[in-house]
C-alpha cells in the first residue's frame, strides 16, 4: 500500500464523524481528509468550517463529496454512518436500521476500497464489523471495528483516578462486546510492569467500581447531552495515526475470530497489533477461567444478532 501521501476518508458526517475530522486536523494526522456525506451541501459546509481554522494549523487538504468514487486511493476509510444511540437504548437496539445502512454502504464502496484499511465505528460495532468484513471480502485484518478501545480508555481513566497515575501508564483492557457483556481483564493488568493488584491503593472493589463507571458512561453522557463524540473522535484519530505511521501498536479492536478460546465466526474485541495493513496480528491474551467464561458469554450474545 502507498503511504507516501496520508489520505483518510470519513463516511458519515454526524457528530462522531466530524469530531474525528476536527481531531485529525488538530493533531496533523493526515495530508488529505475526504468528507463524505449523503448531502453534498452538508459536506461542503463542514469542509469550509474546518478550512477556516487552517490558518492556525498545519496544512491539510480537505475535500467534500457525496460521490463514493472519491474515496479511492485512501489509506484509511472511517465509517461512522448510521443512527446514533438515544437515551434508554442499548447499542444492540440499533441493529435493524444500521445493518441496512451498512449493507447499502458496502455495495457503494466495494469498488473503491481494495487497497484501503476500513475502520468501522457505527454501532452495534461488533455485529456490523462482522457483516462488513464479509460483504467487502478484503484480506483478514483490513476491516475492523473500534470495538472496546473507547471502553478501555474510559476504564484506564477511572483506574487512574484512584491510583493517582496517568491513564497512559496503565495497561488494562476491556474486552468482549462493545456493550453490556464487555468485561475487564484484571489478572494481568499492570502499571510499569508491576501487577495492578500489587498497588497499595488497589482493591477489587475499586477496580469493579471503575468498570461500572466505564460501562455506564455512554448512557450517562447521552442522557446529559444527547450523544458521545469527543472521546470517540480522539480514539478514531489515534487508530488512524497508528495505521498511517505503521506503528505496530497493540489496541483492543473488534475483528472476526477463528478458534480464539474455542470461539469462531463472530467479531469481537481482543488485543491486536495495528499497522499499515490494519489489524495485522491477533494476540492470544491469557484470560482467567472466569474471564474465559465472560468472553464466551459475550460471543454468544453477539452471535444471536448475526
């Protein structure tokens, strides 16, 4: 894949998509950003609004379009199109409407993504990632979902609150479904190589409270302000940067699995090495017996909706 020009396409310009574009501009992530919307007028408006800040930022070429052929040649294609979660809804409640949107979108973009990495953000992300990977037929790892990367970021933040440590230094994952059946991996969590459980401030009760805050975060934010978009915008930007720079970093993202702890034919979040070709390698993280049961339960719930 040609990475000499860092080109990113964002399909879907709701709050998540445009916040991701804004975050990419602030962090000088790409050389070119293509904004794709069903409404050419909306896309053009977003383009102008972003361009007017370029005087104070690094130069990034921004284009807007309602023509899917314009995404051809993009290194990374980010898909945020679809209905957003409303107060009282779970992510799984979106499956009916968003599955149809993704199926139609796959048909439209298939001719133009053969050399791209496709990152899906739309919910329910695990189910839609599995379907999109089948519909596009790209090599393994070239289609993946943001999965529990945001959950993991939230979890590390809340762990950091009671440990008084910056979240960047905490190595702990939320795995499984990006939803109600996600679970924290505590047995092998660490800070600077020291097991999390060895810290004087640590207790399982505090860790589970951090997880409860993580699990309830989306609903709380949606109830308060209608939608979540800042943090996921940063998450998308981080993923895109890792792909464009071929960083080979480990992230918990949603990928189709085959015989992972005996589970197959489902897309779910597990640690993967992210580089220029997408989710390039799946890591077999060591799970406790309890965590293995939680993983299997999560797979079972997702599989019911495939």
